[in-house]
């Protein structure tokens, strides 16, 4: 019996050595992502997840939207966690510049990203009953005395008064002209409509005749472009082969998260390929103190304006002054690290608090949409997991931020 037991122990030791030599330890145990319009979505086991309170609001300068982000460990063992961002900014290629053309916009089944986009017009303001405006389209001719093109609508109101002293008649009227390119959808127009005749005392605009001397249709030329930014290379495989090749998490993939569809494939985004990771390195993008408000990368790269900012939590700290239970940003790899293990059942302090829309936002953001994907990775809270190539592989040269973070976390790791 003793002899057999000794053989089994030797065999077990040999297997462990073989596993170590082959680098087969799988230190990563969880990852998670959050898109600003969806709930938590775990790709692996979900034992460590991003918790979010998200109150989306329109991008209006001088306002903000609550976006509180923390990480919860519902597993059985302590973990180290880190968080980073992937961004997609969809913006008008001509940055809000309006161009007029001589034909109204025609909807196509599947418009290309680069197709002209009609400048939307609030036609309901004039067509609704009670607006005070009357549909006078049939009473309007162009400067060649021809009927207006199909889809063009003209609404007007006005009156004619007579001066009791001079006997002069005075016509006052206002109008709005727009193009209905689809039922209930209107395109803005640049026009010049004037009263031709019929405007006598006691008459209304519905009785008058008009002439349209100018008819141009407003578009955003060149349609949309997308700015795609990946702050940090993901350690785990992405949600698609394209994402994995780019070392991204969701960028490059298509899917559905809690009944919300997303498509971040390069073809749909109109780009050649998902870009490689590019950590934020500008001072205006790196938080180092409590409640810092710092910019993102996408709008700065695409528009040259830092209009969308993130307000960070009250537990942000610089890598030069690391302390326990804080968040710190590593500009060398693009990750925010929580400086202590997250124990079973615990939740970190908030990393993010708000999205802030600054007063720098202008017409460049017209019709823009912005997705901030918050991605999280968690590993076992051990020294080996921090430096192993199957883990975070935090090597770093002496004096580097990566080395400082690694050493600080190793000091709290399980033996």
C-alpha cells in the first residue's frame, strides 16, 4: 500500500510539472462588457459582472447622464479586476454642414453609410390641426407656372388689412415649405414663396395664389462615418473571430444583448478593419484624482473636439500614489485597475459616475450617436495569474506604471 501510494504521489507531481511547463494554467476566469444602452452581459461564467445604473439622455451641451459603473464578485474566491473601454462614434461625415440640392431625397431599401442624409424637418408642427396653418400646396405654382413636384408641401397663414386713413391694403403672411419623402417624414427645404394674387380684404391664405421662386432640398452630404476606438487589448477571446483578431471584446462582432441589437463589424461600420488597441495617453483623458472629468478618445479623434467627458468616481488615484481599494489608470495598456482583491460577494466603488456633455459640443455632433462599451476582465487573486502569459502578463520594466501596479497587487495576492 505504501509503495502504491508513493507512486501515485510521484505521478501527480509529474503531471503538475508537465502542466506548468506547457503553460496550460487558465488564470482568466471571467469577463464582462456593458454597452451604454444594454444591461450586463457576461460572455464566460458571469460570476464577476459589471453593475451599471444607466440613465441615457440626448447629447445636449451643458447636460449630463448618470452612468454609474462598478464591479461585483458573486463567485466564491477573491479576484483582481480591471476595466477598459471600446467606443463607437457615429457622426455626419461633413460634421453637420448642410448642402442643398435640386431634387428631393428618395428613400432606398438599404441606404449605404455614405449616402446623403435628408435634413429632417418637423412638418407636424404645421400639418397638425390647430396649428393655424392651412395647406395651400394646390394654390402654389413654380416660376414657370407649373404645379410643384410631388411630395412638396406648402402651409401658410395670413390676413389682409386696409388702412382706414390711406385706404392702402396690407398683406401679412407666413409659410413653411418642406418635402414629404415618406409618409409622415419630412425633409427641410430652402424656398422663396410669395403671394401672386387673390389677397383681398376679408380673404384668407387658403384663397390666395402663390408662386415658389426657389426650391432646394437640404441634405447632409456624404452621410455618416464611424470612429472606432479600442483603449486596451483584451486578454480573452472576443465575441467573434474579427474581434479576437483585433484583440477587442465586442468591436468586430454582431449580436444581441438583452433584446438590443448591435453590429460592430468592420463592414457595417464602413472601415477596413477593427483598429488595434490604443490607450489614452493625453492628460485630458487620464483621471488621476477623485471626481475627475476627463475626455474620451472617439470625438477628439474624429471631430477634434472633446465634447463627451466621463466623470469618474471618488476613489480614483494616480499610479504614483497607489493605495488600497482604489481605481488607477495604466496609460501603458489602457486599463483601469482596482488596487485590491474583490472578495466574494463584494462590489467595488464606482469607477464611472456620469457622462458629461460639455459646452464644446456644436453642430459637429448633429445626429451623432455614441456607444461607450465598458469591458471588464477578472482573474484569480494570485501572483501567478498577474504575470502568467495565460493571465494578464503584467511584466513591465522597472519604474513603469505596469510594474508599479503589478508589484502593488502582488503584495495583496493570495500565496
